């Protein structure tokens, strides 16, 4: 009887912990135009302290590394440090190439595109122009466990990845067909077979698969994105929606 009572008590505590997680998001904006142009917009989590802090520290560190000019990811860099570093790189560039009038620009815009009791998905749009022929942009999805604030990796989301690849390939071919122009599947994947993208996110309709520029095919094709409805995706998801 005592064991049963203890189990019920533990279950109640665990259920209460999950139920008590509450988060709101407040938009943060950072803008600098003195030397290099830096524009950053992102939602900052507020509410259940440990969950909010986990999400905020991961998201802010990711954004900081988006404008970090080093080739290596820096774990503890702050947004202010990253902005200062980007600005210093621009000033060094101007000293070395005094006749170049082009101004560097870094723009990062993050937003919550999906939120459930299990997953919170952020979409981060990054644009960097550091003096080349054109700037470069890409989209990144970050998925967090809504109960703990832990960043989820792709293997935390997908079970039976080989089976999931089959259904993903079907949706990819539907998306690619209008711009196919006679290309084979291998033409998109640089002579290799179909591959899942690095980026997977969530919205109200299903799981999003997104290939950034240069990830498949050529630059002119741009971003390739499609959504697999939950009705078909859920059997392959570790965290059903």
C-alpha cells in the first residue's frame, strides 16, 4: 500500500512539473549602424526560470555565432561580444581596403513558428554581407523540448530514419518537379542519392524539411522547402505532434 501511495505521489509531482511550465516570449531588438550595420531581432523566453534560461542561452549563443567571423563555434560568446567582433573585423577590412565603399551588414531575425506542450520551434533567418559580389542568407530551425528547454537534435526527433527518408523523398520529388527541367535526383545531390536536410522544423501543418542554398543543386535554385503532414509524419516522430 505504501509503495502504491509513493508511486502515485511521484506521478503527481511529475505531472505537476510538466503542467506548471509556462513560457511567454518578448521580442528583443538590437541595432547598430555606426560602422558595420548589425540588425538582430529575436524572442526572449520568460516564465519558468530554468526552461527559459536554457532556451535563451542556447538561442543567444547561436545568434552570436551566426555573426562570429571565426570558423569555429564559440560556446560562451555573448551577443555584445559578437557584434563588437563583427564591427572590428569590418574596421580592419576598411583599413586594408580604403577604396572600398561597401558597408558590411549582418541581419538575424528569429521567431517562434510553432509551440506545443512538447516542442518549441524557432526559425532563424540570417543574412551576411561582408563585401562579396552578393550577400549570403540561410535559414536554421532550432527545436527545443518545451518541458526542459533542451535543444533537440535530429536524432531526438526522428525514429527509423531510413523509413522516414523514403516518405521525405516522395515529398521532395513533388516539390522539385515543377523546376526539374529534366534533371535527375542525383543532380540535386551532387551525384549521390537522396539525403535528408540539416534543417527540420515544425509548424501547425506538419514537419518542415528545408534545404538551404548550396545544400542541394545550385545557387540559382534557392531554398527548397516542403512540409510533411503530421498524419503521415507522426509514425516516424519520436515526439508526436
